[in-house]
């Protein structure tokens, strides 16, 4: 019987509904003849939620949570060394971008031959907002020397991260998404579950309430739409640190009767099925999983025209991408799509299917091993 090579994924800030969690659960194949996968979490997480998930149990042989407060970082790194020495992975995939340079160094000291830095989101400007310039330069310098491969969530993500540096052994490894294949919920059924009228014009967004997602802009767009379409409802799916701020903004503008905060949901596709138009004006994205999922249920999408996100938009909707601060264009596009029939761009979405993503992932692993 062929012995499978062990891959250890190391990540921070893990949640199943977050970008990294989605990538892990929809890109790693449930069964592989070549590899077994384990996961080590070294930051904020919902480890109990993860361990209770049937899907995660199919993906990972081991799930190890060593997350702890940042002040205990040296102890955490010591525990990480123990985990690596115990598992003895053939490859490590560090889902931290340049922030994972030190993690890669520890793995190198543990004689892990292939050390991959994966970049899920953000760009240089975002990184500089998180860490000091001189620290960023040190991490980049260390990462370029220690990491053997550099993987990115999209071509746009790759271009943004590499615009000020050059590395070799670069690959784009996109996430997978579930294609419902006929299982889309009827709009009327989805609306009844949410207590919405069949006659309402419903626009929506799915994403964490954080600065990059640009919720304040969405509220501004909704404010203008209501001047022209009084029977409009905005559904906001997700949670996050800025939720209360956005709630207050909606209250100040008198929009609370027309804005529904749904919070974190396990039935995202059902929520999407209740909408007429999907809006997604992010400041930056690695790819835009929510935009892909909106198209899976046949929704027209109105988005910002930022790198990465453009790769997630079917050609039929590309004309509805605008500058991230252009309220007027967003309002015009949303209203123009009010009566648009649902259309699922199947051929476009197939390249993001879990099957396609898993096959590409394994091919890239074999390529990384050849280094």
C-alpha cells in the first residue's frame, strides 16, 4: 500500500465561514491517494466548531489548536516546534503570507523540506497597516530566503503582493466552491423563511463587518436607492467588529426599517436565494468567494473593480463593476438589474468547482515537491 505524504497546514484566525476556512474545506480533497492533511491553528479560532464539523473530519487527520494570547507568543512557537517534530510533515503550507516567515523558519529548523507561504488576501498597503514598515521588510527578506514556494489566491492577489518584490516558484491556487446543480431554493420559499414580501426589491451582501468590505458605502448606496425605490430591502449577512457602527449609521439615516442584519448564518445559499441583486463594493479582495456563491444561485452582481475580484465575475456581469467610491454608478446598476431574470453562468463557475480546485491543488503540490 502506498504511503501518503503528510501535509501540515498552519493558520491563524480560523473560522469555517472565513476565507481561509473556506479554502481549506473546499480545496483540500476529501480523499487523496498521495497526501494526508493535518491542521495547526496558532491564532484566534473556533476550534470546537471545527472539530465538530463532519466536513473538517473528512479533510484533516489531525486538528491541533495551540492558539493563545500574543504575549505568550514565544511559548506558542515552542509548541509549534513540538507539533512539527511530532507530525514530521513532508510539506507545510503556512496560510499567513509574509507574516508566516518566522513560522517557515521554525519549520526549516525542523528539517521540513518544502515550505509554502500562502497569500489569501490583502496587499502591501494592508500589511503596512498591520505591522511597521521595518518589520515588514524583515519578514519579506526572511520569507524570500526561507520559503520554497509562494502561492496566491488569484492572479490579482499575486500582482498586488509582488508589485514591490520578486520571488521564484510562484503559483495561483484558487479556492473551490460548491455548485448546487439544481438545488437552488425558490425565491418565494427563501423569502418566506426570512419574513420578506414577494413584492419587495431585495439587494444583499455577504461578508464580515470589517473595513475592507466597505459596509458604510453599501449603506450610502441604499440611502440613495430608497429615494427612487421605496419598497427596497437590504440584507446584510455576516458579523464582525464594525457591525454596531454600521447599525448606527443606518439608524442615523433612518434606514433601519429597510436594512436587516442577519448575522452569521449557516444557510447562506438560502439567504442569497431571497435576493434580487448582490452588491459587493470591497476595497480589496483576494478573489471574492461571496460573489461566486451569489452567481451560483443566479444573482446579478454589482461589484467594485478591484484586482482579484474581477476574476470572480462572469463576463455577463462585468459591465456592472465600478470604482469603489462611485455611489451613483452603483445605484444606477442596482436599479437597472431590478427585473433581471436569474441566470447561472455554469461554464464560468465550473472552473471554481471543488473538483477542479482539488485537482489543481494536488497538481501544484506535486510541482512544489519537485523543487
